[in-house]
C-alpha cells in the first residue's frame, strides 16, 4: 500500500496545471518504471555519475508528450541508457526496444567445426558434440535456456567419457539459467567451492546493499570427467554463462582459453507496465570467485588467444585449432594412449 500511495503522489505532483490535458497511462507507466529502478536497482553505486532524480525531470515531460507508445518507449530507453547495463531490457507488445549496446567481437566460427572435428552430433537445441579421429572430445553449449539441457549434457558426457581430453565451447553462449549451468559444471568438479559473490539491493537508498553473499557449487553425478579440459570463452559470454565459467574455474583439470567475457550480470526482476510494456530491473551486483567485480570487466582467460586477421573466416576457427593442438601436446592427454590403437585399420 505504501508503494501505491507513493506512486499516486508522484503522479499527482506531476499533473499539469488546470486546463491542460495529461495522458494518464503514459504518466503511470513512466512513474512505475522510474520507481522500480529507484527502489530495486542494485548498481547505482557503480554508476555514481548517474543522477536518477535529474533524469526523471529531464525525460518525464518528453515521455508524456510522446505521440505514440513506440515514441514513449524510446524516450524511456533514452533515460535508461546512461546505466550502461546490458541486463536492462524494455519491450512493447513483446517487441524489444533497444536500450544499451556494447560492441563485442565474436571469436568463434561454427561453420568450420565439422572440418576440424569430423562428424558433429546434435543433442537437441543448443548442444553439439564430437569425437575426433584421435579421441579428443568436443562439446558446444550455446545457451542455458532449455530445462532438459543437463539431461542432454549427461547423455553426451557418457559418449565423451573415454576421450583423452575434452574441449568445452561456450563462446557463443549468452546465458540463461544459473541452475542449468550449475548442473553441467558440477560434473567436472571434485570438491565444493565458492564460485561467486552477490550483493542485493535491500533498502530505499541507492547505497542500501546486503553484505556479499557466497554462491557455492558441489560435485554431481556418478563420475566426473578428470582428463584435461579446455574451456573456450569470449566476449559473447555473459550472464549465467559467466557464472558457468566461474564454476568451471574450480575444476583443477580445466584450462580456460580465449578472450575475456562480457562482464554483465543482473538477476533481473521483470516489471509489467501499462501500455503493454515490460522492463527488467537488475537486482544484484555480481563478483568473481576472487571477490573482484564482474561488471564491465568479465572473466579473464588463463591462456589468452589473440586472433590474427581471418582467424574465423571460411573454414577457419583458429582458436579451436589452437585448443586441439594444445590438447594433443598435453602430457596427461597423451599418456597411456596410442594413435594406432584408436584408429580402425582399413588397409587389410
């Protein structure tokens, strides 16, 4: 009731003088959006240059004077843009309204994978795996947004269990659900550990935050993959996929290779507004396993890969090629394995 009363006061205070018309749905939508961030958004402390009250004064008149819902939504997006937050989404009638974009380069070329790996097996949406001629495994996970993904990954892992090394490719994975990511990462761990910390907004002031809360992960499954693993990452990795990378960093047999990740997480709350609009309000600040900030920094690879021109053109994926070569020269991957024992002879 207190929130409704506060919102009502905001609308009344901003009503025009007698005789002037006001578009009440636009006024209510704008004030609900502004208030949702004012009360719940966690990362104001990371954007000290943003004067949220001043932005309301600047953009509210423009929003109320908008000639259409689309124009109104664009004004709202303009107000949100200084937050520089990739987890702030705005929609009208289910259609996305651009808010903030940060250019991020891709370091993957899936069209080259068959030439480099051999037969690729599709294990349902967003999941592929392969075994090379010399018994190296490959699994690509393109998103954490299908509820049956852990089951399908378990099925693929059974096929990959006896490979002598494994590449886990999440370079094009933009996130989804942390719980799904955890169910897969836990198959590689041999101990429980803290993979991240979070702070939540917990009061009316923009500086009201909880203490850092630990997020932990523990091993799962009847067995763990204990041969050498290379985890491929890049700038397209964000959100729950960055959580996955943090989880995998606790596995002693995993080497992380590629480019830095995006550096964006939010655990957003989706707020429904009048005019068939929705907006997402990020509620936490995310930290890496060492306690450093994730935002705009991302996860750094243990083995950086600097791409040369053309590295991901045509049938080239130079990062995947480098990862395969690294595994082929790994002592643990070559120990107790002979190429002639693994190749079916066809010369009679």
